[in-house]
C-alpha cells in the first residue's frame, strides 16, 4: 500500500488496549502524538479485543503512515515458557486461536477451505508474521529492565481460565504468551504494508483464574520501560 500525500508520517504507532497499559507514556486517551528521543510517535488506546483494535487502526491509518506498528500491553504466560510475572515476552509470530473449523477437540481448529488473507501470493489462515529485526531489537533493550523471552503469541477473545485450555493452546501453537489483540493488529499491519512488532509484560500465568495474584502494575512497568528505550533507539536511527 502506498502512502497518501494527506497522511502524516510517524516513526512508530504504539497501540494498547487500555489507558493503563500506556500509562508509562503519560495520560493517553484515544490518540496522542509525542516525540520520544527524536522519534515521532503516535500512541493509541484501542479498547480490548480484535474488533476494537481493528477499528482504531483503520481510523488512524486513514490519516497517518507509521514506519512501524508496535502492539504493547499485558499478557498471560504459558507455563513452559519459563516466564514469570514482571517479565517481558516479545513476539516472533502471532496466532489467532479463534480462527478455523471446530473439531472434536475443544481447543483445536481445522483449516477453513478459503484463506483468511492472500498476501503476496501466499495464503494466510490463523498465523501472521512479525518483523523479526524489530523483535530482536526490542528484546535487546528489554533485557536491561526485565527477564525477556522471545516466542510465538496467541490471540484469544476468551481469557484462558483453566490449566487444560492453557496446556492445549500452548501445545497447539508452541506459544509463550496469550493476549486479546495481537493477531488483529498484525493482520491490519500486514494489509497496510507496515512492519509489526509486539511485546507484553507478563501479569499472570495462564491457567486457573486468580486476578488477585496478577501483577499488572509490574507487567506494565516492565514493558513500558522497555518500549520507551526501544522508541528512543528508533529516534536515533531516524536521525
């Protein structure tokens, strides 16, 4: 997709589901334009889930053209990842757990007969690519603030609340982290021809739901400090 003359350029568009997940960037309500370390950055609060994220990105990309779309927020870690609360997970791929055909196994899906998207001649179904150079760069700076792990992410509109489902999704996708928006953001970025990256602060371990044990503040701080350093590096590269 080519850039329109009416679109404003940004070094990065950073999108999160809630205001709290962008609290490290100040008070962001809706969309906010900031310059961080020389990087012209657009911050957006989309609302939770795939529909809200897609709608917000559609509105923004009609008038703005970022060089990168970065999805951030909190996420749940799958047990075999080795991640704990307060760590940072960085995506190397995004999978949509809700996409496909029902099978006898409740957490498995068969492949639809038609692709979700055809991109550059390749059929895409439930998986979407991540810009690996940006993922590596994010991991490198995040290591200064938290223990960090790279791996596949799973997007699910249903928050996992049982160990059986957590194990099934982890095994199915070989994933390290679960979230509610990433696959939608990744698909929109791919259609728009914009590199995509994603990082999540770990607030909890996927399994039996105990919100009282979640470490949301620590997760937001860890991914926020990492994101700020990452964006500052983007500013240096743009100069």
